[in-house]
C-alpha cells in the first residue's frame, strides 16, 4: 500500500528535509509540495492525497486556520517549531504533532501511526455496508448548517435564493431550486411547481391543487397536477 502525501511548509529547508524523510519510507509517496495553504488547496483539488504534513506559521493563512477552513482535508500530521499550538491541533483532529527539529525516528513513528489508521479505515470500509447519508449541509449566514432529510418540509424558490422550510426553522440559502432538486433523494422529494419542492412524507392532506404541509399550504402546478398526484399517491392509496 502506498500513502499519497503532500508537504505544506513555507521554509525550503524544512520542505527538503521532509522530502528526504518521505523518500526513505517505502509506504509513502510524495505527490506535491506547497509553500502555503492557498497553494495546498489547489493541490488537494487536483491530486488524491491521503496524508498532509502541515506547518503552522506560514504566510497568507496559518496551518491552524487552514484546518478550521475545511471539513474535507486529508489526514494531517503537523510539523512545526511552535509547540504551543499542539492542543489546538489535536482539537482539530490532527493525527500527530511533531515539534521541529524532530528526528527521523520520531517522524517514522508518526508515519506508522498514519499507516495503521488508514489500513484500519480501509478495512472498516470493506466490512461495513455503505449507508446513504440521511442529511445534507448548506451555507447560511456565514455558517454551515446541517439539515436532516426527515426535518425538511418543503423548499420554495425566492429570486436568486431558495428557502428551506424545516420543522423548526427557515433557512435562506444561495442555491437554485433546480440544483436543490438534483441533490435531494427523489424517493422522498417531489417538485410540484417550478418554484416548490415538497417532502412527500410531510404531506398532511391534499384538497384540489393545494397541499397541506402542516404549518403551510403549497400549490400544485395546474399543468403538472395529474402526474404529480400519481407520484404522490402511487401504491399508497388504500382502496376498497
């Protein structure tokens, strides 16, 4: 097994030392180097990366803020001269924290920890059945909000935004109704109008072309009503 890794460090000497250390470990494969996190971001978007060796004190953005900026970064080992950031690093789920100058033996120990972690993760992925997530995330008012499919009642278009109506809150997000529909599971969500998507499980009653969603009522497009009613009622309408 080869572990694809990158180095993110603004010091040329530090990058060279790490490159030499990586070259001496047969299960590591260096796939890129970056002088600061913004360049690392470009690497991560174009390369498969399992492991990142990340410095703390760098121009434009430090390593700690880089870790905070994304939830999809690879497994990370911090390599820095600043021991005082260790607690923050571990709170951000870094695998190990190496304080410069560190020996090859200490580096090798951290890499073995990464290897064991990745192998365990791969075994878990093989043995555990793949489950479809029951939630999604959206960005709203500078925050990333988690929404369960079960709590989303309906979605309505509003100019260049959509409004996500849940059981307990209303979120206005910069998305299109078409884009939202493409990412929602079609077995639960149905587009009933050019500007409205409903959660079929949340429908309380239907009267004419109006659907009662509990706290609100939404209108079915007249041109699509027959097809929409068939989709809502199929295999669910009890008959005598």
